[in-house]
């Protein structure tokens, strides 16, 4: 399996209703992540399953991924909490993408690559970053293919 672990793109610090789950992507976040999606498309990346957190910023990031989707997209509440065995059971397919939040995306990468969730801070993903893993979706059974910050794809790279 190819697994793409994606942290949501840059979001506003506050929402209009004051609720964290309602924070939307910023125009900069949308633009930068759209460039990342275009770069992935150009190298032939496709997803047969796209799972995302129910929080608005993850939903909007997942929507930007739809040009890469050949299969289905679904909400996975497990992506709005610490990684668990129930999340791993959802990871089925040849090419799967998961869109979520820190610190949990870093913990997921650490768990799948090293078998140790507590190493999550060492694998923290910046907003809009993509970690591509390969192997079986089990603790310690995956390896890195690449790790790309969103700015790598931006025409206005920092």
C-alpha cells in the first residue's frame, strides 16, 4: 500500500462562530495546497480512498485532493484524535490518503514507521505537508517514500 498522510492546509486562527472545528482554509492555504495537488497529479499520484477528519479545514483540504481521487472519499472521525487500531482498520486499498491534524498525523507516521507513537513530535507535519509511506498499514511495517512540505510545490517558495 501507498499511504499519503496529509496535514490540513493553512487555516485561519479563528472561525466566525468561534469554534475550532469551523476554522476554514485561508486563501494562501488553498493556493499552496492546490499547487501541491497539481505536482502530485503531474507525477501520477492517484488515490483509491481518501479519508478525512470532520473538521472544516480537513474537509476543505480533502476537497482540494479530489482531482487525485479515483475511488471514494469519506469522513473518518478517527482522524480528529490520536491514531488507533480502528483508524488502521480503515486503511484499505492500493493508494490511500488521510487528511488530519497535528499532533496526530505525526503520531500516525511515527507509529507506522517505527512502531512508537510517542515519537510523533519527531515526525510532526507542517500545515499542508504530505508524508508518503509504503508497506503494510501496521505499526512499524511502513517506510518513507517522501516527505514534502507544501512550500516545496509553491511558486512563491520561502
